[in-house]
């Protein structure tokens, strides 16, 4: 009996030593469920990615959208930090780009047209005289297929669709993949890839509305502290089309090179750009070209909760939008009405109207090439006001 006891103790010590060497057996997990059905019976899935720290990213196949992003604050209280709807009906009946994948071309194209290799391509004029966010039925209003899911060090889901040649006026059949992956370290990575059958233009992004205080609370985002790694921004004309100028941010309401509250100067009537946009709705220039690997772009902080979101991206620009045109026209999560400045968007992308502006980085994609855009949303908490 004494020998058996000694043997069990030895086994326990060896097992403990093994745990100490290998570390805790954590893994990010994925779950699939039905989110709803369209009027024609098409089933819409919701895929939930979870990590060991209580972070959850919920993705729906309608619009390849980030429907929810739950994270703890500095005290461990979990809240959903993106705007959207609790049910499918909201996304279908009251579209507002909440968390969706935007394409084929995010942001605006002047005159809803561009010329490629001498051929003029007419697009839908769905933003005054401009084309915006892919047209009347862009990538945000279609059903995507779940191509794969995976659990492990990262939980991931890959969504896929074929955009037909000529869809919304864009040339070429475009095969598109969007992969959401969540790591145990708190990185939510969104990877966009596309190939084409003809020369075309591509500019994809995610259009999440962030409120780090908790989206259903009804509190606004003007108390968020923002940093953007940009020396210049792109001023726009009355159509909200970039003028082609690269304007230094120094000394202006657009200078976020050092952390500053969003609400500090958003009501500055002396800045014509804030008048045109009714707030911030502008591209900040991170670089003049896209990069192969994500680089640090921005940091959003909510001092009261301690939640922090950092953005790293391969894209040359990031669109800052302070939800200036939300007017309470539709009920969002938790029965809340979404209003102006309730959230902030940080949309990594190529520059608006690039196909018509020679000084901007090209958005062209040719057959045999692969469009790639990687953005990382790094979630963490910080002490300070949250203590």
C-alpha cells in the first residue's frame, strides 16, 4: 500500500511538471447556429468565435457582418462594443452598414463612374451623384457562404462569395473571401482576399461602429480617446469627394497624433471640413501605399471602462467616421435608438475615389493577382479612470 501511495505521488508530481512545462491548455472555440431566415427561406447563420478571456466575436452570413463583439472591461464586466441589431430583420429592413463587409469599393467614387483601360464603367449613383460602398446592393446586402471554420490557437470562420461580372457596374467576376479569426491573446483579425477574371478595382473593408463603453448603453463616443498615426488627411469637397490634396493635420481639429478625446474639437465651426462632414468623416493617410504586413494605425480608448482597441492594417488609409448621419430612425440592440456620435468607425481602406485620382494609390486588380487586405483589432484593458 505504501508503495502504491509513493507511485501515485510520483505520478502527480510528473503530471504537475508537465502542466508547468506546457502551460494551460487553452484554445479558441467556434460555434455555429441559425440567426434567422430571409423571406425566401434562405437560412442565415451566426458563427461565434470565443477565447479563454471572455472575448466573443459573432459573425453572420448576411453581409459577412460582425454582429457582436463582446469583451470584458478593466473590472471584468463584459459588454458588446459594436452597434447592430439583435435579429436578422434589422439588417434587412434597416441597413446601416453595421459591422458589414463593404465592397466592391468602400467609400465614394465621384460621379458614380470610372475609366479603366479606356473603357468607362457606370456605377449606381446611390450617394447623391456618387457611387458609395459598392452600390445599391453591395456586399453588405448579400448572403455569403461559410467555406470553413476552425478551433485551436485561433478560432476562425471564412466566408466566400462570387460577385458576377458586371455586378453593380464593376467589371470582372470577383471571387472573394473574408476570414474572421480570434486569438486567445485578444486579436480579432479580418483578412480580405479577392481574385478577378478581368481588370477591375477592389477596395474592401469592415464597417463596424465601435462604442467601447458598451453599445446597448445609449452613451455616446465623444468621451473616447483617439490616437491616429497620420501626419496628413484628405480634405473633401461639398460632395464629400477628396480634392486630391494631402493636408497636414498639425494645428487642426484633425490632429490625433497624440491621444485626444474625440469630442474635444468635433464642434469646431471654424473648420470647413467638419461642417461638410457634420463631424469627422474623413480619410487619414497612414502611408502612400499598402503594405504586406499590418502596421500600427490607431488606438481607441474608453477611460471610464478601461477598454482599449488598437488597429493594425496593411491599408494606406483609415476612414474616421463619427456616425454623423445616424438619426434614431431604427431600433438597435437592446431597444436603443442610434443617434449622431453614438459610435465611431475606423475603416481601413484605400483612398476614396482612387480610380479617378492619379495621385492616389491604385485600387486596380488584374487577373492572376490576389487582392489582400489584413486588419487586426487588438483588444485589451488599461487601468486609470477605470480604477
